[in-house]
């Protein structure tokens, strides 16, 4: 396929590189990042998008997505697909999809989970919103860049699935970390705690697959001095998006709100920026109740 790719940062670059490897013809644009090998550089976003069958965007946030979409959609062919893989607020995803529809362009919002490692290995999971038609057109690209794509419903539902998942993830990581810190103070060895919890009703992905305690369970960022992995500030971004969405639809999400507040304190006041989100464990270990 002829593909435009806008936003070739930490995630976008390896995703575009995998599309090139699979034989697609990729034209890219980024304000700052260099083009990966095999990607033809365009002078502007609009130029990268013009005449392509699919245009992928992988951008930092909703306001940048809205600006880029306003720039590129009008030059795209009718029936072409705008595939946005960024993590953005649900409202921006739906607004951009409406704008595309008005111009006869198909839209899919498909944020990812799997991080830079998944982007490089081509094993991302895509959570997609948009019409069945649009989803089917980009399915072959999901197969190249990822290992699983779930069609979650109409536009914006990909973003909805992503922020609901990550709200659970953030709250669960905090619960796992505070339980380890309590166990320490009660004199319960971490490996015993892992042995019990990972096979009992307190188990979770954060305990079993991404254990925040070093030297226990499968290898995780805790075993690498809490280098990310999934950075605490990206978790904060997603938790804030979930709170923004919850406010918009009047949903009561007290655990998600507390998780957002704790990650905000950690990232913005306690030096957590650049640390993996599982570094909540050493944070709790250092603290008492007040
Ligand atoms: P990044 O900052 O490394 O990349 C974003 C790129 O967009 C940068 O290269 C930047 O120069 C470019 N850019 C910004 N404004 C632009 C514009 N107007 N026109 C063209 N290019 C522009 O970020 P990333 O880590 O690659 O993340 C991208 C998206 O993926 C984010 O929405 C993020 O939340 C999401 N995400 C990231 C991860 C991760 O682990 N990094 C995991 C899942 C989802």
C-alpha cells in the first residue's frame, strides 16, 4: 500500500520501519525526528498525506492531532483511511473522525498497547474505533505492526478501551506496590508474598507479569533500576485522559481519580518523571502513613 506516516518518534519510527519491511511504500513527516531507513521524507504533513491509501498518525496529544488532521484531511483522496494510533482524548478522536467523514475520508482511531518494545517487534495490540469498512481496510497494517487488533465499535471507542484498560492498570499497580511496601514492614519476605499472591485472588498482570519488586517473577523494569518500560508520566497522561472522559460523561471513578492524583504527585513533585510506573514501590517504601 501507499502509506503516509506522520509522527515518527519513539513509537512511530519502529512502526513505520515495520511497514517498510513488509513491502509497503511509506512517506513520512515529523517536525523533529529523523526518518527511519526506507521511509521517504516529505516536506510537510500535507505532502506526506496527499494521494496515499492510508495515512497513519502517531502524535503526542489530542490538540496536535486536531491541528495535523485539519492540515492533512482536505488533501486526502475520498475513500482513503486516516488511521490515528496516538493516545488522545475521546472527544478529539470523535471530532477528527467527523471531520474526515465530512470530506469522504474513512477514519479509524486505534491506540496501542505494548510500548516501544512491542512497536519494534511488531507485536502491538490495537484497540480500534470506526466503521467496519474502515477497520477492514487497515487490518493488513495491524497484522504487520501488531499481533492483535480488536474492533471496539464506532469512532472514539478505541480510545475509550485504551483509557479504561490503563485506568485499571494504574490503580492495580498502585495497589500491588502498596501491598509490597506493607509486607516489607510486616516482615513478610517479597518472594513469599509473590509466591502467595501470584497464585491467589490478589493476582494481576502487575504482580504476575510486571512485578514491581526486583528479583522476583519474570524480568521487569524493576530489575533494571526502574528504567522504563512504561514511564510514569505516560501513565499519568492516560489516567488524566480517563478522568477527563469520566467527567465528560458523569462517571464515578474514585480509584482512577486517586491513581491519577498519586501519579501526578510522583511525576510532578517527587522526581518520578523518567522512571518506570512500577517505581511506585520504592516511593511507598520510603514513606510512612502521613
Ligand atoms: P514521541 O514524543 O517520541 O513521538 C511523537 C512525535 O511526533 C515526535 O517525533 C514529534 O516530533 C512529532 N510531532 C509532534 N508534533 C508534530 C506535528 N505537528 N507534525 C509532525 N510531527 C509532530 O512520542 P511516542 O512515545 O512515540 O508516543 C506517541 C503516541 O503513542 C502518544 O500519543 C503516546 O501516548 C502513545 N503511546 C506511547 C507509548 C510508549 O511507550 N512510548 C505506548 C503506548 C502509546
